[in-house]
C-alpha cells in the first residue's frame, strides 16, 4: 500500500513540475521583446568588415 502512495506522490510531483515549466515557458514568451531589425542598415556583428583580401599583419610583412 505504501508503494501506491509513493507512486501517486511521484506522479503528482511530476505533474506539478510540468505545470510550473509550462507557466515559465509562457512567461518567457510573453516577456520576449521583438526587435524590428528592418530599420537597421547594417548588422552590428559584422559592421566594418570589408570583403576581399585583407592586409597582412606587420609580423607577416617582409621587406626584401
């Protein structure tokens, strides 16, 4: 009989955890702020990067 009680306790705890997780997901989704990236002209992560060959570092330059 103790096994049944423990099983019910375990199942109830699992369900409570599941409900808490769902509430946390909904809260995170509601607080997630959408940023309108269409107004930005350049991606800040790659700002200033120039395509093509890059200049060599001083260490690699040789003066013949």
